[in-house]
């Protein structure tokens, strides 16, 4: 099984994984989708579509923001990326697809991965939920990042 780190080390591995997932979902492999996917795998910054556009345009000068946006949505639809959405309508994208907690800065919007994960016992602390089958979780810590000032 290919993990994120082994994929990031090998662009051939990433391309293979992308081709298989696109094919399984009836989608075509394109250079644009490949560039967007490789960028997502290589960053843990949880970029916005604009961030991805700015970076990928360096390699593919003709790519449009609309194409970047559609590529991101295709990757999410194929299970290769996760879309993090916020109440203000903004969104960020994550190439890491296993359930993991995030911390989000209330000032600048930066999103970072939190080390560790909640196990079954920790989830059980949230209490029984009769009639609801828990499958996964989304957990977000909110606060202030080191750039914005943690000493308040
Ligand atoms: Zn911040
Ligand atoms: Mn993440």
C-alpha cells in the first residue's frame, strides 16, 4: 500500500495512483490534474484553490483558476484529497486523506495538522449516540498560530 510519504518521494508512484483513481471514477488523466495532485502531496499547508493556482501556474503557465478548482474537486471526488470547508464559505484542500485533527488560526486562517489521533476510547468519551453509527470524525482545534501571536 502506498502511503502519502512514499508517494511524495516518488512522482511515478503518485502518477500511477492518480491514473488508477481517475480511471476507477471514469475520469481522464490530464497534466493539469497531475500537477495539482503532485502539489497537494508535496505540501502540508492545506492550500486554498488560489494558493494551488499560484504554485501550479509556475509549471503550467496556461492553466486557469477554473481548471485548478475543477481539478481539486475531481481529486476530492476520487478520494485522493479532502476538502476542508469553513463557515465563511472558504475552503482548503488536503492531500492527506486519513482522518486526522487540524488546528486552525482564527486570525490568518492557517491550518496545520495536529500530531496523533483519537482512538475508539477517546471517541467513546463523547458519549453514546443512540441510533447513529459513527464512521469517522472531523476535529478542529481553533486558536492563534505562532505568526499571529500565541501570547494573549
Ligand atoms: Zn495565524
Ligand atoms: Mn491535514
